[in-house]
C-alpha cells in the first residue's frame, strides 16, 4: 500500500475532529486531543507502520487524550474546590463504529451567527485540516489575526450555544446555501491563482457530495468548480492572463472536465435547476468546441431570473454578443448600473473595439485599468491598449 | 441555556403607528404570544428612550445627562429572558418579535456566569 501519512491525515482529520466534537461537546478540547493523537501517529507510524484501521486508532488515541485531560482538569478543579459540571465525556464512546459527524461540523462552522470570514476560516481549519498559518497566508492576513478570528468564533459557538447538528428540515435549505456559499467563496479566492485554495474547495465539495448525495445544488457546485478549475493551466501563460477564446485547449484537464460533466449529469438527473447547477451547465458549454453561445445566453437568462444579479446580466451580454453581434451585447451592457465594476468596462471595451469604435474602446479600457490593481489582469488591459494604439496608428 | 433578548425599535414604533387597526392589534397579540411562550420570562415594559437618564461617575463626581447612553435610534426598547436549548431556538423566537419585521431588530445575548 502506498498510502502516505499525509494522505491519511488529510482524509481523517475532519472525520476524527467532527466525531470528537460531537462526543466531547467542546471544540477546543476536541481539537487539542485530535492534534495530540495525530502528533503521536506522526511519531509512531513511520516506525511501526500504519495501523490496519487508522481511523479507529486515531479516534481511540484522541479520545484517551481527551479523557486524560478532563481527568487532569478535574483533579485540578477539585484541588481548588470547584465543581466540574460537564461530564459528557464520561459516557463511553463506542470503539467499533464511529458516527460520521462532518455534516454537523460544517453546518456549525457555517452558522449565520458567525461572520462569513470566520465561517471560512473555521471550515478550512476543522474540515480541511489546514493550519492557522496556512489559512492566514491564503487570505493574506497575519497568523495572529487569523488565530484571533478562530478563537473568537469558537468562543461564540460555545458561549451562544450554536448547535452542533444538521439543521431541521425547515432550516436546511437556507443553511445549506450558506455552506455552499462558503465553499464557493474559498474556490473563488483560489481562482485568482492561489491553487491550494481551489483544490481545498473542490475537496470540500466532494466531501459534501458524499455526505449529501441527493442534493442537486451540492453536485452543481462541485461540477462548476471542477469545470472552471479544469482550465486553470490554460488561463495563464508565463504569468499572463489568457481569455477563453485564446486558450491552448491541450492544456485543459480533460479528465477533470469529464468528472465535472458527470457531476452535472447527476445534478440534472436529480431535477436540479438552481443557481449552481445552471452555472455548471454554462461552464460545461464553455468547455465544448464549438461553443454553443445561444444556449449559454439562454442559461444566463434563466440565472438572471433566479438571482437578479447584474453581474450575471453582464455575462449574458457577452454570450448575446457572440450570437446576435456586438451591438446587441452592448445594449445590455449599457443598461447595467455597474459603474465601479471593472469587468463591465473591459467587456464594453471589447465590444466597442469589435464595432470599430476605437476611441470609446480606449476610454473603456482605461476606466477598467483604473479599477484594477491585480498584476496579471492589469497587464492584460495594458496589452489591449497597446494593441488598440497599433491598429489605429495613434499613440 | 438562558438568553437575554434585547429589542431595538429602530423605526418600528413609527411604522406600527401607521398600520391599519387590525394589523396593530396583531402586533400586540404577537407580543402577548411571545410573553406566554414557554421559556420566556417577560421583562417590564420599557418606557421611551426620550425619558431615559444616563449617569456617569468621574473622579467621584456623579454626572447626570438627559437621554440614553447611545443615540435615540440605537437605544434598547425592551427585553425579555428566554430559556432555550440552543441559538437556533432563540433565533426562531426572535424572528417572531414584531419590532424585527418593522425596521427594528432583536439582539440575542447569551447569559454568562462571571462569578
């Protein structure tokens, strides 16, 4: 067997931690116990070999660590004449079967009573098993800030008693949407080039699909992430942004596209027609040659009706421009009130350029550049401006 | 678990005053319903923040000023105590408070043992 320690840790961390939290009723105690168990494993397994049932080994070791700690605290408390009220850990935990409580865990981490940034951090820490330092680096904040964010969130879960459970039916849809939004947010953070976050979001998406196999939106989100991510290599060439039409298709990850389409098919078979399923369907069409722009425009139209989002309308305009010409696309763009949105201006610029309205195109590219600080996107706009100058012969 | 439920009126009093009589009656009925919900200990009905007096002590000297500690709009408008299993149960009760749907809000504050 070629399973590495890292792989086992990666797969088991969330499950072990979730079960421990369910059992102990305390995030901090569970996290410390899990950390100790994984540290002991890291020391012993390379020497003695990976046990036949790594999960049971980790679970039992962590539980023993927690029980020891509770006992020590109790001795200490008795010395000071204090009573220890919480005796949940006295209940023996079954050692043969461990309930999978990752769903309870993710719903707790993504509870709307926590700030979204805390939801993201907690999800990555507890289910994803990322260290505080890794999360801090991914979100460009100091480790200290991230550690405080996690401590505050765990403190609130305890103090306000945010329940550790899968929400009841009447709350499920709304709460699940919050979970999906967190995963999508992590993916989007990764889309700008921080690959490890995109991979993390896909990993979380797969775990969710395993836990909630019959929810079309869960599958739709996973499909959409797989399909977008399949073009990751082709989106940049020597650190420069490459648009869909100019991408080297041999760099697309065909296996991942197939994987994403299979997820999309499952979502559609489940009757899915929600925002993530629609976006996955659009991403699937984008990955096809030739691209069916009429169908894409129709799907964006459906998505606009669901979300009422002007950003979706902007995307529809791009598809409409491909089928009905740049003039038709421009009419939609000019009806949108998104003056501070850089992609509105870069889209306008492309359409104006195609219509030969060079001066207006130049002004629109400049406006987009003003609103862009990201390196690769800004350089892309610079190149477009240079190209415009070359075609018209003016500086 | 005990929660202190703080009611902020925001623009709720104005909005409710403008409602047809039937809906105004509903508002009263809803408050009464909350007070009779198991687990709820109603607070004393609170007077308007205009009639509040704020007291500070600086260097041993008592300073008394007119009005609430925060602005009129931000002032607490009422409270009740709720015994509930968890935050989700408290959120459900909070959502039934009329102020929450007429431009005000309910803040759920868990009680804490400090000593």
